[in-house]
């Protein structure tokens, strides 16, 4: 039997993994330097973010070509991709578990250095019934529109899928805008006591996931416009839906714990 006759996809050598690793390293180091107000650190982090997106674009372009045009993603390969993505989501669950662990560790038993109260003395926490509640409604609505998009793609209605996806992406962008406004109006920073560190660490990490999820859905939107999805071929869309619902669930925990409970 010819060694090439098998259902697996043997990936050709690609420069994108090493490029992405280098860009992430530059972005992380320069962003850390931004917190210390080092010169040119903001410029370096901006370049890092730009090249991350650029590498992401070319890498994703290769994957789409392999799946939609070259037919390399067989049923067995798709099963492996699903398993890998499920494991990725599980790893993300543990990341946020560690964030919540840190938050409850310092909030349930505040030490004397922060006045034995949480939030710390001098910290004015956000009113959970203002922008946080609005963002919660926006995200829950985006979950509904995304479910609508999934039902539309399953029944083969491309036009309805595009409309529902467009609404979901718009809601994701509105959420990010409101979170940015919230950060601007904050009376404390990430350097203000352990509350500031845990608040911005948790909400910032989750906000980054919203941005990634929005990009994920935007790619699916463009592919749907280009007739690349059918009711039998939309694995990328299914994974994007799973990721977005995971982000929604994390926000509900954040709203209850960090905004409402600690208010």
C-alpha cells in the first residue's frame, strides 16, 4: 500500500508557528514594559499586536485552503481537530479557575495590609447595575443570535446565517467598546491594591477572549459570505460557537463574583 493512502493530513513545514511564538514573546515583553512606562514600549507592543494579527491571517488562510479547497480535512482529521479544541477549552477553564481562585483567596480573608476589608480601603468598586449589567444583557443576546445562526446553517439558510452572525459580531464589538469605556471611567488602576490587580487581571483576560472570539466569528462571517459553509461542512463555525458560549459563561461568573458579590 502506498504510504500516502491514509485518512490523516500530514502538514507541510510552515513558518507560522515560529513567527507566532516570536510575535507573542515581543508583545508580552513590551506590554509588561508598558506597565513600567519604559520608553517605546507602547510602540513595540503595537507592532507585536499587528504582527500577531498578520501571522494569524496567513496561518488561517493556509488552514482554510487545506480544508475547503484541497480536501485534506477528512472525517478522521476533523475528529482530531474537535478533540484538540475541546482540550484547549478545558485548559482555558483551568486558566480562569486560577483567576477566580486568586480573587476569592484575597477577598474571603483580606489581610491587614489592605485594611482587612475587600475591596481595599479607598477603592470605589463599579456599580454592577450600570455598565456591567448592560454588558451582561449584550452578551446573553449575542448567545441567542449565535444560536440562531447555528440553526440557520444546519438547515442550509445562508442568508439567515449571515444576518445572525453579523448581529453577533456587532454585539461583541459593542461589548468591547463598553468595557473600554468602563476602564476609562475606573477610579483605580491595576496597580491599586490587590483588588485592582485581580479586577483588571480577570476582566482584562476575559476581554481579550472576547476580542479573539469576535475575530473568530468575523472569519466565519467572511467564509459564509464566500459560500464556504454548507449544512454538512462548517466545522470552523461549530468551534467558534463553542468558544463564544464558553466566553459567555465565564462572563456570568465574573459578573456575579467580581461585580455583584464584591460591590
